[in-house]
C-alpha cells in the first residue's frame, strides 16, 4: 500500500476526479487491447480498418470487423476496475473520459461518461442525421438508411475529428479536476493523449495505472505499475477509510 499513501494526502479535501481510460481497463473483461500482445492490431491493421477510406473502399470488411468486436463486447461484463470507478461516485464528483467504445463504464454504473471515440453500440447514417442504438443485428453488410445511404458504426475513425461537443466538455472537466487517474491507455492516440497535460497545467494530482510505461509516465505524480482491476479497488478503499 506504500504506493497509495501519497494519494491519501490528496483525498482529504478532494472534490473532483477525472478518469482518462483506454483499452487496458477493459482487458480484464476479455476485450483485447489495440497494441498489447493480445492486441487487435496483431490480426488486423486497425490503422487501415478504422478509417473512413477503408469503410468506403470495403464496407463489408469494416462492418464485419465491428460486428465481430460488437458480438464480444455485448457479452462482456464490467470488471473490478470499472466497478470501483462507479462506486467512487459516493465519495467525490467523478467524470470518466473514455477512449473505449465498449460501454462498460456505463454498464458498471458510472453516471458521467464521455465517449471520446464514440460507441460500437451505436450506428449513424453516412449522410443524413439518422442515428440509433444497435445491439444484436449482425448483418453481413452495413444496413441501409431510409434515405438510401449506408449506415456506419458511430465511432471516431483515424483522421476524423472527435465530436466537438464531447471534446469541449471533456476539456472543461479536465480544467476543474483535483485528481486525474489515467488508467489502461498507452497515451499514443491524439488528441485524447493531451488531456493529462491540461490537467497538470491546472495543478491536478496525476496518477497512472498501467502494468507498463506510457508516453507520459515521467510526468505523473504517482505511477502504479499494476492492472486496473487490482489498483482501482485499492484506491476506492482509501476513500472508504477516509
Ligand atoms: C484526429 C475508435 C484530426 C475506433 C479509435 C499519422 C497518421 C494518421 C493519423 C495520425 C498520425 N499521427 C497522429 C495521427 C492522429 C491520430 C493518432 O493519434 N494516431 C496514432 C495511432 C498515432 N488520431 C486521430 O486520427 C484522431 N483524430 O486527430 O483528427 C482532425 C482534426 C480536424 C479535422 C479532421 C481531423 C482520432 C483518433 C480516434 C481513433 N479511434 N478508436 C475503434 O475503436 O475501432 S482509437 C483506438 O486507440 C481506441 O479508441 C483506443 O482506446 C485508442 C487508444 O489506444 P489505448 O486505449 O491506449 O489502447 P492501447 O492498446 O494503445 O493501450 C492499452 C494500454 O493498456 C497499454 O498501455 C497497456 O499497457 C495497458 N494495459 C493492458 N492491460 C491492462 C492495462 N492497463 C491496466 N490494466 C490492464 N489489465
Ligand atoms: Zn440516412
């Protein structure tokens, strides 16, 4: 628990915690990360698949890739890490800024989740403003919208801008937080990887939870080299003892 002592100080008069999470926090729910040894990118070149060009060039391949991932995600359950974040709402204002598209933070009970990269459980029209939830439908090809154009997953692809309203709101939360916990992300993907820098500029206490080094480990006030399913319940217990 030596690692966690320095947070104990911060907890006393802490008001707002912002989490920045990535694929690593869902790894223990059986959802592969992108760049890890079990990474999605091992079998697919996500840089090629998770792009609007790939979708227009080969909608069937990209649609099938998302359907395969969605099938796994729908049966996935939140793990101890997700649940600890949700329970922390009893002790402070908690905002989750996630790069994940799996909906597991919401499934675990977190009430303030901003999906920076969209959601695999939602679809939208490539042309008109039709959008909807999609859970069980696994058609071969992307379905057509009533307007006649094809539908796509409502996720942010490489080269696409993040939803501006979500991004603006995320920045406001980051500028107001006392503690930022960065869990399960390699901080490789921009612009999400700039959020810890904004928090640091606003004197937040920065904690990284990751079994491996990241691009920003040296800027952190505390680095916890552990999995999120182990570390987050320990952080929750500090709040309970407080
Ligand atoms: C934009 C949704 C501009 C889809 C995703 C060169 C060429 C092309 C583009 C770029 C380039 N250089 C920079 C760019 C920009 C690009 C980018 O950052 N590329 C990277 C690869 C260099 N970014 C973009 O294109 C963004 N848009 O910049 O737009 C713009 C501006 C104006 C107008 C128009 C355009 C859009 C980025 C969003 C892309 N979409 N996902 C989908 O999921 O299919 S990104 C994808 O990567 C996921 O969202 C994922 O979450 C995210 C980040 O990865 P991580 O979550 O960090 O996952 P990773 O596997 O990397 O790491 C896992 C970590 O967990 C590891 O550190 C591991 O150690 C740790 N871990 C493992 N197990 C555990 C654990 N931690 C805790 N517990 C465990 N048990
Ligand atoms: Zn349409």
